[in-house]
């Protein structure tokens, strides 16, 4: 694989690889611990979609906002949610990002700018507009990136959200992570257009489809969309095409997926491919990348240990945080 | 009590709401409004937001597309980001199109985030039958939101309460559903009342005894408080003394005042416009029975809307609504 004239500088390439590896290694740990029965939770693997989050991740500042969905581990990590608190929240512990009360589908970590994770398909889109509107009203140049799936582009919230963003020229990047399936339904059975990016035309914003498994191309498209939003030029719909390696959720038998299609996608795994490309083109040495991976593995070991040894929330926590100032009981 | 206030100008409910919005926007730059048709020249379909876009600019009085999910979603995000949005849902029935944003998001986000991200927004909506709008523009659906932990619910009965409670709602750190019964908007004769100027707030969770009495407690909120007062007036002539408790806020609910009143009178009738079945009155009645069963002289009576969609024909619409005659009959059933 040859050098790319459109590639970013080495630091950016390595930053993207770092994010991708963090996601991949974290996901592998979750799946192995689930399979071995060490932990139990509903788990939506983001494996295969790493390049997309890394692609916007390196363009964002800590004060930019991100909104994502139940399949959100990759987005949480790309926005810098710390591993310990993230693992603890996934395991429902008091030390988690949300004191164990949100869980994996509702990760929130405002210090990292990870503002909302929703379990309702499409619903993060209108909320992202609110973050964009806040930035616009405050006169800051903060950008909001909202992630969702191909399936979400069929629900009303998507259309209402893009319409409002188009009318108000909100600084929001709409990232459709098109993994070709919505739960058990292939895209062609639910979506009458070939490219979800075509839908942008109705809402007065640019729509771009990019190969979401190509880190350089994704980085470039995300960079343009983020820059446009930051400059006050309005929203963009980015459709990043990818593949969902492990079905809808852990335990999915995947009868509705084509075996060969999945095999081919997994053989073209974008993370090792990017790794090989970095080495082939002299952007990094084997030792360097191996060290990076070891560091991440050690950080995951630490986070797992932290989470596993953390207490469950106190019983009183059932009743707190419902309202600012009202006492609640059974 | 507003009835005794003669020092302040008499306003309609719409004018009082307008004044509260004006005061709040003047006090805090983070307050902004969004909704359909709320800007000038119309200032809202009921003219409740009249003049505000001229005074504060269309960036703070934001006219939107007909897009309830986008309106509430944007309010949720902006509220988390530190603003105090006041979103308008033109009519309560339309909330069905955006209930996901209201319940799953506005209502749950504080909790799901472990308290990290409060959602200080207000959803104002106009509601109620009596104007010939038919089944889809007339409902009172407060029970939907009372049933969702995380949302506060306010239903004012007078202009002064509307202003004071709306100011509290806007500066409250939780999502608040604020219900304005449109029959009261511009009817100064029946529903007008004196309103103190400036930033006068009424705390949530404090019921107002709108009339004192000793034989039976009428518990209500919103426009039906006026029907309860009319019933009380009528029954007084027959020697039946009614106490009228106006809840003003359903979440939080001032149960202490209700229970104190009923333990004095030993009898209660709960009254609201929403359909009776699983209405807020069912909850109230149940709470009164749970706390005062042994003391009651008679079972708590419920008076609400018929368990039907709201019909168009004037006679049927009027039959749907709880009327003074229904409240009177309920009182007579238990005072015998
Ligand atoms: C409004 C709503 N309807 C249905 C569901 C159940 N559900 C959860 S994920 C999902 C598929 C969504 O597919 P897509 O948007 O492509 O995202 P992906 O899971 O592929 O990342 C469905 C139907 C839901 N959570 N919310
Ligand atoms: Mg999908």
C-alpha cells in the first residue's frame, strides 16, 4: 500500500491509530470477558467502525460536544472519556461516569465533551442541534458531532433535526455510521436511496459519502465538515460506510447476514490495515506501535481492575438525581 | 390569595404569561424562546408572546418549522449546555409527536447522567376543551408527564399564579411542563385577575386555599378551580361549606395541604378537566384514602372529563367537560 499525498502529518496519523487501537483493544476485552462469563451486560460492539470515530476525534477540541448512541464505545473513547470511569459505568459501579445509573447506553462525561448517549434510535440528532444552538447563541466556535446509524436516517427525528440545522445553519456535523444494517435489517430493505448522504439535499446542507474504513479519506472529510461548522458556515451530513463485525449485539446469531460478506469485511479489517500502512510508509516503527499497544493494554488492565474492584452504588442512589430539589420515594 | 388583591392591574392569563416571559428574558440572557409562529408580527397563535421578538430579537424568540421533535430536542441540548430554553408546543395534543424527547430525554437525562447534566427547560403548552376544536386540539394530558419521573408539572388557575409559577419554572433546574388552558387566555371577565409587577415568584409545591370551608374539600387545579369556586358559592346558599384547594403544581404536589384540609372536612371531591380514568384525580384520591381512610366520612369522589375523545358538537363537548352541576352532584352524594 503506497503513500497517500492527502494524508495528514505523522502526529495526526499516530493519534488516529492510537484511538483506533484503544477502541479495538477495549472491544476485544469486553467480548472476551463476556464470552468467558466474567462480566454480564448488553453489549453493542463497535468493532469495524473505529476509523470513523478516530476520523472526527482528532479534529475536535475538548470543549467540542459529542452525542452518540447505544453502539457508542468507539465514540466515547474517541472523545477522550477516561477508561476507568467508562469501564466502571459499563459494569454499573459507583465509580462510573454516571455513578452506575446510566450504563453503557447512557454514557455522559461532560468534562470530555461527551454530552449525551441515547438508546433511542435517531433521538440524539435534535438534541445535538441544541448544543449547536447554544454555541451559536454564545458566539463560541464550538462544534457538535452527532453519531447515529444508517437505520436512524429513516426516523422522523433525523429529518426534523437536519431540517432545523439547515434552517439555522447550526455548527453541527451529522455523522451517519453506515454499517449496512439496522438491527436485523439490511439497508436496502429499509432505505430507498443508495446513499444516505443524498438526503442532505433536502435540508440545504452538503452531504458526503466516504469510505469509513479508509482513515485518511475519513479524516479529510471530517476535517472539512468540522472546519465548516467551526467557521459558522453550517452543518454537514457525512455518511461513513463501514461494517458491523459482530452483529447487532453480543449473542446475535446473525442469520440475516451474508456469511461471505461478513468474512470479506473482517478480512479487510481497517485497523490492522492502517497499522500495516503506517509501517510500510515509514510513519512508525514496529517497536513504536507495539509499545503503543502495550501501553493501551496496560491502561485497559488497570481500568478493568479498577471497575471490578469498585463498589456498586449505594441503595440510596435509586432516589437521587431524579429532580434538582425534590425527595423521591417508592 | 389573588381575589383580595386590589392594588395591581387586572390582566388576562395570556398577558400574565407574556409578562413572566418578559421579566425572565430581561433578567437572564440565557433564557430564550422557541416554537411555531411565536415571533412578530403574530406573536403566537394566541398572541401570548406578542412583542417579545421585537424587544429581545429573533435570536432569542425563535420561530421554528412545524417540527415538535426538533423544538424539544433543541431545547434539551441547549438546556444541558447551560441555557434556559422555553419551548412552546402550540397545543397539548401535539406533544404526542415529540413525547420521546419529553420523557426519554428531558425527563431522564439528569438521572441517567448521575446528576451531571441537568435539563432546565420549560415546555409551555396551551390546552383544553370548550372552543370547538374537536378531539385533536383539546386534550389535557398532564397525567402522561406526571407519570414520568423527572418532569415537574404546573397548571395555573389565575393570571397571578401563572406569572409567579412560570418565573419559578424558568429558573428551576428541572424540566417543567407548564399547561395553559386556552379558555382562560383572553377572557378577562371570567378569568382575569390582578397581577403584581416585576419578578414575583411563586414556589412549587405550595397549594393555595382559594376558599375556606368546613364540610367538604374540593381539590382541583387550572381552570376547574373556577368551577369549584362557583360550586362552592352555589352550595353555600344551601348551607354546605366547601373548601377549595388549588394544587397549582402537580409535581411537586402539596399533599400536606390537601390532607390537612380533608382531615378537617372528612370529605373530598377531586376535580379536573382531563378524562377521569387514570387522571391525576385517581392518584389524589388514592393518596387521600391511603392516609386518611379511617377518618373519612365518605369515599373520595372523582369528577373529570368523560372517558371519550373530545367531540366537536357544542352540546357534546359541553357534556364531555366536568361542569359545576357534576361537581355539585358529587358533593351532594357525600354530604347527603
Ligand atoms: C426508536 C427506536 N426504535 C427501535 C429501537 C430498537 N433498535 C435498537 S438499535 C436498532 C437498529 C438501529 O440501526 P442503525 O441506526 O443502523 O444503528 P446501528 O445499530 O447499526 O449502529 C433498533 C431497531 C430503538 N432503540 N429505538
Ligand atoms: Mg446500522
